[in-house]
C-alpha cells in the first residue's frame, strides 16, 4: 500500500491528534486523512486554559494549533462535534456518533481523558465544574471575580494554577486536599511545602487532610462545601480536580489491550498493528526507566505523534525523550524532567525561600528526575544528565555556586 492510498483516521482532535495530522503532511504523507473531534473547535493548546484563558489573555484563535483553514488547505477532513461509538477491527471500520462510518487503513486513537466525577451528594448542583476543555474554562471564567469564592477540590497542579488565576482576578480561593499535603501524588514534600506557603502568602486557603461530607446549595446552585466535622465553607463555584480516567473504552470493547489506557509500544502501536494510540488515553513504555507509564502530559503526546507519523511514513523511529512537564503559577515556573522511579535520595540545590531552587531525585549518583523552580539551567542540564545516565558528584550538585555545566563536566 502506497502512502497515496492509505487512509488515516484519527479519533480525537486534541493536542495529540492535531499535532499528528500536521506532522503527517509535513513528513510527506499524501493519503487521505480524517480527524474527528467531540468539541466544536479545531485542535488547540490546553495548558493555558487554567491560566491565560481564565485571565482573559487567550481565546480560541490564539490557542489554536493551526488556523482552521489549514486543515482544508492540506486536504485534512476535520469533523467537529463527532465522536466514535464503535470499532470493528475485522472490517477496519469505525462507527461515528452521527450515524456515519469511516473505513481506515491506519487508525489512531487520541481520545484523551475525562475528569473523574466527585462521588459526593451535591455534585450535580449548578456551579460544580471541571476543567478539561475550552468550554469548561469559559464556564469557570465568569465566576472568577472580586467578591466570589472558588472551592477547588483536589490539590494537583491544575487546581493550583486555577487558584493562582483566581487570586490574580480578585476572587477568594480555598483548596481542599484529602491527603496531608498538596501534590502528594506528583511531587516531593519539599515542593509541596513550598507551593503551599507561596499560595498562602497570596491569600489562598487550604484544607489539608480534608474530609468532605457533601456539597450544599440553594435553588439548585452550589453555595458551600460541608465538611465531615460539621463546618460549611462558602463556595460560589466548585472546581472538581480529583483526577481523570482515559477514554479507552472504544479500544477495550474492540479487544485491544488496555491497562490504565490503551497499551502501546515505542511506535505508539497497539496490539493491532493497524491501530495506534497517543496522548493521555495511552499507556506507553518509558525505556529510560524500563517500565510502562501514562505521563498525561503535552510533551508525551507530542512525542507519540512523532512516533506515529514516523511509523506511517516509513521514517526511522525517533529517539525516546526524557519525560518532561511544567506548571506556571504566579511568577513561578516549575519545570520537571524525568520521573523519580527507584530514587533513594533527594537533594535540594539552592534555597526554596529565595524562590529559585531545584530538587534532584537520585538513584545512587544518577539523576532520575529534577523539579526546578525558576531555575532553567538546573532543569536543562538535569534533563540532559537524566538522558545520558551520566553519574554526578553529589557535593558539586548540592553547591549552587558550582555551575550546572561544571556539575555535568
């Protein structure tokens, strides 16, 4: 089958799917491409939703991965407001929500994740929101103004970014976290403490170790968060950020291997060689750490888009990247490289009180991951050292007067 004959169907028009179709054309793929997405707009950047969008600094056009006309000009059949409902692998056919069907030669599942629902009484009240899409961000945006109070259930990065945006807009914010500290599943205690203190100094309240009884309201609209200890804390709007689950049902129902997402290899290929899965819906190998993982990050989605584009066009597979991610809160830029698997020590370089420092997670004398706050050299050199597995001198690494170039020498 030549590249002019093969039909590539992409299920999902998020960051992963939108990047893939552009890469296929960039790599010279000449065959037909169809991309379906369940939102009314073309693929766009999602990270700014919790920051720039809420603050009125970004909109649909500025966040678009490509102008809408790009798809027609490049013979990409983009179909908004449509999702896949079933997959018949034997026939290589996908049935869509509008009743139509698509035949494919290569299928790419890029369906992302959906927010977990809050399993508490009152979760159905008006004003209880999640944040996964531009529509979600627009709904939340109208609530963030002086005199309003947002309750954020879940102390993860998105919740903290929303708290920072809320304070910038003059709204009050309270973060409710079930665990004893925020970021308990994604960061070390040093970083959790730093961000807690930084937010508190800017007016954010925290309920840590929080046991919520229910959400309460009047006239069908949320008005507060009732705690198990009997207190009721005010809330004009509630943002639920208690994790997400991969949209992998279409793959599982079709008999593809799934495990906290669609299981793929280093080409992002599933257990069916004609089907790929990329982005947050996938469960992928991390050769650097010799394990499977679901990074749930834009960089991971972009890397997998490159893997699929290379596989379909016959290019060499790209070299696996060091996982990385970031978070912007107030005037802080957190940059993360690697993952702290099997780390046996934590080393802090610099003083967190200065607002510029890095936390290294090491296994012996090798860096497994780095969390750098306003410290680009530590992030960039740390990422390089993670990738090349070069051992480091721990005393030099801990000394901020020794440059990172010297540490890596």
